[in-house]
């Protein structure tokens, strides 16, 4: 079928765009981290008493005397083969620092999305069905307030209530995750960070869901479907939602990166040993290889999520398929 | 079998209101009664805002958002629909009564295949699934005259043309063999030849299925040819009702009479009369709603409500003077005629326009001339290239080839490159005044702009005065200078657009579907005005329209365009009386016509 | 119910059905309850940010004014931090950074992005394609990520913060202006102006700009809100304001370790940030509601 091949082509194009973005992130990260010369790095590491000869030796040892593009090429090549290099700040293998962190962050982010997205859509549908009612307006005001709160404020609030006052959950996730072995203890460490992320995502997505469904519920095709005597369920979920889904998923796709960036802050608040925390630490010590590796991994994660959204849009919107066929 | 004439829907004393922001109720439909009989079409005619669509929806107990049914009954086989719960209505909607909305393009769900949309009512109302459902779907599409039904089921609505979409919508409506079919402007926006095909199909379906059909439309001429009975609405009331032929031939209400006089016709050159004033925004309960605009008004009309009265022949009207009215001759007055000069003003030669990505050129080698003070009509269906041609003359679309000369001087392809004098001489009026007037500018700003740019004879100090003179000339009420376009009615806005065009003192006025968005009574007043102004100021007019009757009314010469080319050209009197090109004949044959040949 | 007398006066000014020109942005904000609450809270917080410095009971950066990490007392209403500095004094001076940096950065992003977006939309063709691709490219980079990378590479300073935040918002604001302009220029009043031979600048300023101000203003308000959160977050992460200067975000981070001993040290500045951000968000929301109002009524089911 023509539509199917067109869909494949759309997917191919989006994959290529994703890879391109990843490539761009790697260049930006590596390029910017190369602004600091070997002397700055050596001074930061060994103090100001270090001699020019020592700097040269240090620079040779880490290959910092080569031109940027050579170093970039080598780094990218090694990275693609699983070697993320050694940090010249901590002298620790980047992969041993980053990979366990990456795993935890992946779990945290995807669990948060898995919880937040269905809740948001349900709240949005609930509101759109009764636009202007007391329930809708209260939820709307609540969402404005919650959306306004920075993640770290929400996080600190939750931490204070559930960890400090009630003592139900750990104040410090790092200890729980790195030392405690029981699954229960580990899971507990995820609760508050996940809740904070969910609270950051829900008001935002629910609002878009409400808006786009409201729009779709006002369209003539919805009226026509209702006047065909179709059950309410069919009218809302098949007729309205299928159309509301396109702007909804699009808006989520555009903003998901923004929302997921919150993971960086959330990890810092709860001392959660993920790549977000790793990134902040590496940033404050200008740890080039760690910053670059994390930038690339986070970028890849974001791109996977927005690709998933793109595919969903292509599935929901037949016009897109036809447009691609032309 | 079904009996023709059996009443299937009996609507009695239906009143509908909208809830205002402050909680009070604005009655927009009052005491409307009508019956739908099997195998017949009742036409419900009226201008925008008269409450005809609200009536149609309320009759099947659908409450539009914010609306409330205030009183009345609507009986379907002895059951009053207005008293039913939504749950029970859902069993009737789609199975016993079907509704086809204004635009099929909007009423069909863009994200679902035609097959899926068809399968839903079949499953819900008839319990058809799988192959039985599929067979019925194919059969339905086939009976609507859609080519290759099996393939059509897998396609999405946007993959069909406008006419085909309306056929799909009809298939959906008739899928569960309803008794009642409600249609709200189902052919508005379609080309006249497509409209003719759809209405022919519809007539056959109504007869074959024994449907009781309500056809809502603003188009009196269409209803006159299609409907068996006709009801005319004004300000939320039915003011006249009867057999379609009777209503059209001897009107008993002054509004119907005025409305018919405002309908342009290809058989009645240069004769349209507008209705001054505007209808009230809600139902008038203490007087005849039409009294303020009526030329036959009596004091009694203003002091009490007028009841619907039937002298005994089934043709009723809401007028105390209905016997006199029906004997009065239709008001006729001719538009100011064009007096073309000898000199060629505009010369268009071999124009070719193409859009990037389009298959063929939109305009393909068109040439014509316009003499001074002449009114030339360009008529064609959508996609004929008529608007693109006009934009090329205005310097808004760069043609690929060809030349445009004004007063013998070759014009640059884009407006910016043309000398100021040329830009002054050619002025443009657009279809939609909502879009052609900047909502953030006052009427004064809008009309004064060309004066500031082009009129060296008007000093700044006299600008406001000049604008007021122009507003007077287009017969706008005083006190509008500092208003914004949103505060004006559609007709008034189009007058502002005209004032802006004439403020530059042009020699050539380009008009693009100027009256298409307007009600017929307003259209007539605008036509009167343009004829008068162009005659007074000796301005030539190029009038682009899809409406042959309007072109016939305003223009003294016309071009018929199709697929980017001119297929026939001539004096309107000859062209419309004896068309030579088969396409022109097809167009003329497709027009619903009020007047006998 | 309309009576005949309402209808007769047809020859003079006719019934006004809609308000004429859409009201100015600030009037739209004050017209809604939400907006009024936002303006009320916002004004109070801004008052503290601007004039708080004149009412500090102690020098905000003076170490050891009281004991280390104490709870509230008569001498120190909000207690002291781990270095014995007075929390209230630091709270009164700590809000400047998170409002000034966003205002400058977002204004710059708006000016540059808006100009590019409007020009691209109006010109179309290659110019537009280049601008749109450029926007897409920058937007494909995760915002917090590039800001962190930039700070890791260049170190932190107000200039770096302003520039990086500007880079993050420029394409987003530019894209909105571009979209709004594209919608406006399909209107025939723009074609009418082109047919009159008006210059590009006149068309953009006279015809287009007044019609895209409303959505643009709403977007601007929203971006300010985001940027305030953004800067507060960077400060919280220790990547913005450098010690010893007082800042709400920094105070939240510093107090976090002592949340058991002196919760107010972290909760009070957190509340201040929350109030500011809620106020800004309410204002932005009131504006957005105003812009998008008049959507279709929904179908009763």
C-alpha cells in the first residue's frame, strides 16, 4: 500500500533527524568543553604551582596537545565502541561512573512518564467533558499553581513532609540505592523523585489534553457522530480523542524534553545517584569526558522519547501519511 | 410500503432560546410549526441568523451548546422527541432520524476511514457486523453513486472531492434507513454543477426511500426548484409557508416578496433590489418583526403581534395585508447601467500563472480588454483560475508570462514596482471583509490610508472630512469613524471596503467574489451601490464571481473561465441568452432558477 | 427580548454586537480573577525584591550574627543558616537575581527571535527556510543540558546565564511569532496593503504587528515564568549566583542539608520562589486565556 511505504519513509526521516540531533549534541558538547585549554584543566587539577613542563606532560598524557577535531574524532569513535574514556579530573573510568547512573535515571524517567501520561490524559478528558464547571475550574487553578512550582520546590516540600516530618521515606536516595540491597528499600528511594517528576508533568499535559479534546468536542464531526446515535464512549474516544490526540501528542513531544530535563533537578534534590546528579557534579568540576558522555546519553534518551511521540502522531493522523506519500 | 403524504415528523409550537451570559434567555426561535411528510421535501429558507439551523436541530431534540428548548412538541410516530432522555434519543438519532450538516468536509471525521465511520451506526442500530456490515456499506456507497465503493471504504474523507464527501455523508445518514432526513445547507460551498448532481441524487433518494425531508437553505432559488413545500423564516418565526410553487409565484408576505426581488437571476438582467436595514437579533413578541423594514407597514403592525393566517388554500403568511400583498407587482428597479467608453483601459494578454508544486498552470494564456467605465464579469467554478488572474492584474501574483497594460502602458508584475499613479488607478475589493479590514484599525484609519498615499489633492487637515464624505457615499450611517470593523455588520464592512477602494479615485475596480459571503438581501444592496458608484465616477469594474446570476446582473460583458482558460466571452445579454460553448451551457443548466424561461 | 423600538433606530449607529478592538493586555489581565490574584501576589513579591534591602535587620552577608543553624527566635524571626547568617535578612535581598536575569534574557530573545520570525514568515522562501531550520536545530537541543554544558565550559557568570537563556528561548519565541505572522499575513488586509505598494516595514509594523501582539505578549509572560524557574533552579544547583551573595535558590540548596534542624531556612526561600512563580504564571495564564478565548462550544453528549 502506498500509505504504508509513506509511513516507513516518514519514520526513516525522523530516525535520521534524531541521529543528526545526537551528532549535533556531541559536537556542541565536545566543542564547548574544548574551550578550556590544557593549562586551565591542569591548574584546576594540580593547583597553581604546576610548571609549564608539567602542563605539557599532562597535556601529552591525555592527548590534549592534538587539534580539537582529532580529539573529537577519536572520542566519538571510542564512544561508539563503548569506551567513554577516563576522566582527567577524577581519573576514574567514565563508564563506571555513568552507566549505573544512566540505568537508574532511565527507570526513574520512564516510570514517571508511564504514571504521568495516563493520569494527565484522564484528568484532561474529565475536565474537557465539563468545561466551565466547578470541578474543571478548580482543577484548572490547581494546575496553574502546581505548574508554576519549580521542581526543586516541589521536591523539597515532599521531602520535608514525607521524609522529615513523617519519616516514611529516605531523605537521601544515594545511601538507599548504593548500599541497601533489599528491593523494597531501593524502591522506596524512587518514590519521591518519581512523584516530583509526575507532579511536574501532569498539570502541563492535562492542560493540553483538556484544550485539544475541548477543541475536538466542538467540531462538527463530533456533533455529527453524536447525532448518529453513537454511544458516548465511541464519540469521545474514537471520534474526538483520535483527532485531539494529534495536537496533544505533538505538544507533548515538543515539551517532553523540557519536562524530562526536570530529572536533573529532581535527582539533585533527593541526592539520587542518576546521570542528572552526575551532570551537575561534572559541570561544577568542568569534568569534560563525564559532561560529554552524559550529554550524549541524555540526548539519546530525549530523542527516543520524542521519536516515539512522532510515530504516534504519524499513526493518529492519516493526513500526514498522505502528505508524505506525495 | 410507505405512503406518500403520511406525516412522519410533526413539529408544533417550537421555541428555542440561548442562555445569555447574565443568565437571561434570548429567544431566537418562536412558535415554529411544520410537518414532514413521506416522500416530500420541505424547504426552510431564511437569511443568516433567522434561526433556521437552530430550528432544524431542535426539531430532532438536539440542544446546541448554550441553547434551551423553551416550549413545543416534535412528534415522531406519536412520540414527542423533546421529552426524551438523551439515552433514548441516541436510539432514535441515526436510526429513525438522520442529520446531514452544513459541510461534509467538516462533518466527516478526518481521522477515521469511511468504512469505519459507516460501520459504527450499522453496528449500534442494526447490529450488523463483519461481512454483513461490509456488504451493506458497499451497497450504500454504490447507491450514492460513488465509484469503486470497496476501495472507498478504506480511504479517509480528505481523499475525496467535495461532492463525493457529501455523498459519503448522505450514505452515513441513510445507512440505517431513517424515516426523517434533516439537511442543513448540504450543498453550500459546492460548485453549481456538483450541487445540481447532489440535489438530483437527493430527490431520487427521498422518493425511493419515502423520507420525510427538511432541507434548510439560504438559497431560495434552489429550494424553489427542489422542495415540494416552502417555509420562509424571519427573526425566528415562520412568516410564510405553502406549496413551493405558490410561495415563489405569489408571495403573501412583504419579506418573502423583498427577498425574491433581491435574488439575482440570469433571466432578469440588472434587476435586484436590496432590503434596507437589519433584522432584529432576537424574536419580537409585541409587533410584526418585519415592520421596521416593511414598505407596506400599518400602525397596527407595530402594536401587536401578527398571527399566521391561511386564507384557505394551504398557503399561509404572517401579514395582516396578505391578500393585498399577493396582488402587488414585484418591485422592480434597474441597476445603473454601465456606459462603456471607446478607449481601452486595461489590456491583458497571454497571462500564464502557476503555483509552485501545482500540476498545471492556474491561468493558462488568458487575454482580454476592459474599456473605460465598462463592467466585465469573469465567471468560473472553483479552480478555474479566475481569482489568480485578478491577483495578477492587481500585482499580487507574478505571472510566468504575458503582459498587462493600463492605458497603453506596460505594468510591472508586482505592485511595489508599479508607479504610484498606477497603484492609485487600480483598486481591489476582496471577498471577505472580515479579512480585508485590519481589526486593529479604526474605520477612519482604514479609509484614510489610500488618501494619505495617493491623494495629493487632499491635505491632511481635510482627510477626516473626505473619509466622512466617502462613508456617506457608500451609505453608511454617521458616527462610524472611530469604530472598529468588529462593531459593524458584514454588509457595513463591505461598504467600508468599497469606500477604501473609491477613496483613491481609481479608474479600475477589481472585485473578487465581493458579495459571496453576504446574505442575498445585503448582496443586492451592495450590487446596487457598486453599480451606482461605478456609473457616477465612470470607474471600470472587473467582477470575479462563481455566481452567474450575479455576473449577469452587474456586468455588461462576461468571460467564462475553466481550467485556467477562457472558454467563452461576450456581451452578457447575448452570452446568457444563447451560450455557444457546451461548458457555459452546462453551467447555465445547473443553476437553480426562480423565474420561468 | 427585543422590542420594536430597539429595531427601528436602524439608520443611525446600529446594534453593537461585539466589543470593537480587543482590549489591551493589561486590561485583559485585570479583567480576570486569576489575573488580579497574580498581579496582587506579584506586586507584593516585587515590593520585597526591590525594597526589601532597606529593611534588613542584619547585614545579610555577615557571618556568625547568631548561632549556626538555629530555628526561629525573637532575634532571628526565620532563624539562621549554617554560617550563623540571619535568614530573614538574606531572604529580603535574595530575590533580585532570579527576576533581573530572566527579564533581560527573555526580552533579548523576544526582540531577536521575534524579528527573525516575523521576517521569515513575511519573506518566505529561502530566508524563511534558513530561519526555520535554524530555530529547529537549536530547539532540538535539550535546554537545561546546553545551559549546563555551557556553564561547565565557560564557568558561570551573569553574562553566561543571560546569553545561554537567550539562546534557549530565542527559537521558541521566534517560532511563535513566525506562526502568528504566517496566520496574519493570509488576511486580505495584508494583500490590500501590498496592492497599495506599501513597504515591507510599513506592512510589518502597521498591519501585522498589532495583530500578533496579543499571542506574543502571552508567550512573553509565559517565558518569563519559565525563565524565573530556570534561573532559580540553576542557583539551586549552585551553578548561578556565587557565594556569599544571598539568593533564594542558593538558600534552598544550602538549607536542604539542615532541613531536620532548621526547616525554615530552606522552606522560606522555597515559598518565596513559589509565590513569585505562581504570580507570574497566573498572569501569563490570564493572558493566554484571553488570547485563546472564544473557542467552539463543546457538543453535548
